[in-house]
C-alpha cells in the first residue's frame, strides 16, 4: 500500500529536531521500504526491527491506565472522507484535532500507520512487541481507524500474539476485519466493537459481520437521551471502573456514550457526582 509514497514522505520529512525516537525509527522504515520496493524478501530480523518501531500510547482522561496501538487519522483516506460529511460523527473528530497540535504524536502515529499498512508482519515478530498493562486490557485504535486489509491482518496478529491480554478493538471499517477474520479467525481475546457513524443512530450491521461483533458503540446527545430514556454506559466515568468494552462475556450488545460536550448536563440530570 503506497510504499513509494511513504518512502518519499519520510525522506521529505527528514530528521526532526529533538525527536531522536522518530529519527531512529525513520531510518529503519526507509531501509525496510526500500527492500520491499526492490522486491527483496524481508527476514524475521527485519520484521522484528519494524515491530520495535511501533509506538504504544499511554492514554489519559477516561482511558487512564490503558495503553493503545493506533494508526494515523491524518493518513487514512476513509477517515478524511467521513470528516467532510457533516452528518457523520467524524466531522468533529477529536483524534484529528489532537494530532494537529501534538507533533510528536502525529509522527509516532505516522510510523505506526506505515508499518501496519505496508508490511505483512508474521505473528512470531509481533510477539516481541511490549504492550504495558495494569489491568490485563489494551486498546486498538484510540486515535484512528484501520485503513486496509493489511492493517487489519496485522492487528489480528498482534492480538493473537498477546494472548494474555484482552483487546478492545474499535472500528467503523468492519469490512477489513471481516476479511481478516476469514483468514485467521477471530481471536478469543478480542472484544470487537463497531462504532456507529451517526449521532443517536446505532449502525445497522451487515449479516456477514454480525457473528463477530461483541458491541455496537453509539454516541448520543443529551436531548435525545432525555427524550427517549436511552441508557448511557460511557462518557461520565473512567473506563477502568467499567471495563464493559474489554470484557469478552457480557450481554450488553449496544454500548451508549454521552456526547462529550453534553457530559456535564447529563451528570447534573442524573445526579452523578
């Protein structure tokens, strides 16, 4: 996927002042992209070098104590198309906003995006990836979404290679994962969550993906919640105190979040401290 484009992009970026981690990873990626473009077969050592370049984010706010592997929303054409649609929740994407002013995060997610989308990394190489955890849970895609089958394949292999962790995997692009599940099966330690594209409207899932989905995640406005008595599970407390989206066996299929801008009104309405 666009290997020549990403090679040129990394060469154009050049070294970044006071960002030694990016500069080191950039050199590795340029070398591996050149080998791949030239038709050379990458070795297990090459793949391990790529895996060692993956950035694992320590999350904050409601996701405090969680760690995440994410790709770049800025490089995802599907995300960018949705962001232009005023009817989509992606129109006000917090991830695009945050990476816009956090340059180091933007570069780290660019590295991840290139690795996930341009290389078919074997499970044995993914085993060396260190994913910290204080609760046995991890997240996939807190700042972006899967952009290709190559990326969904790699994500499934990450989950398979870290069987001691339970992963909450979020996506709006479930079609890529469907293809990966057909190849590798759905890992038993993956909680697969499809996010609804529109406010107040749970997504209607195609029949082929339904057997793989653990939850449908939808964001609601306060006015809609008040009018329709929607049960809200998410948005007003920390994820580590809930873990609904990181538990394999539970009966809550539809997980509902209050719109971030409406959190204070919702808490006041419900009498939540």
